[in-house]
C-alpha cells in the first residue's frame, strides 16, 4: 500500500521562528513589516519595514510584573550599527541584571518623553485619526477625512447653475 505525504506550505515561517540574523538579512526588501528573531541571542529581533528600515529590539520578561517588555536598541546601519553590535548590546543588557535592564529602558522612555513628539509620530497620529470611522450625515460610517476648511456650497436656486450669491468665497455681483 502506497502512502502519500503532503508537505506543509514552505512559503511562510512560524510566527516566532528564529533565524541566524545577518547583515544581509537586514538589507532584505520585504512587502510588509516582518520580524526576524535571532537564534544566537535569545530576545533579539529585527523588524524590517516595507520601506527597507531595519530596527533592532530586545524582548524580555519583567520579573516583577511578569509582563513581556520590548526595548528599542537601534536602527541597522552597515557602518555604525550592525547585527554584531546589536547582539553585544543585548549581551551587555542581560549581564546588567533585571532591575538595571528595566531602569535602562525606563530612562530611554523618559528621555523620549522629554524630547516631545517627532514629526513621524505626529503624522502617524494624524493618519490614525483620519482612518477612524465617523458617522456621516447620510448615516454611513466612513473615515473622518475632510476636504479642508472650504465647505461645500449649497445653491439657493432650486434649478439651474449656482449663482454667485451661493458661493461663500465670492462676493455677490453688482449686476
């Protein structure tokens, strides 16, 4: 009796699959944001965006609260911040111990709060606000996009073209 084995799809990796991070992998182009976890250094991962920006982060568990935390390490740059630099930074953070590790990331958070918002953060907030569904006058829920400060002109004449009097940006004609 012959048995048929069906292979699993090889296109997608598991959610938390780990690979050995390399500089070449960080330069890889992806269609959407993808995270690659490092097999050599537990907790280290790189998040690559569709724009090609690779960001290193460190995932760890806070022993006091039992919650998972993520600390931002830096942006990949072949000359200044490589995979080996990220690994050595994680090894150094792990050697500091749990409390010192939390303090380091808390200090980063407070420094960021003191700096204020970046332009990118403001743009992201605006895009999120614009995509939020709002109930429109016709009763439908659609994104809250507006056409600026110019309101749609309503005609006072029931038929025919709109007169100059009905347009808010024109003054009434004297003819």
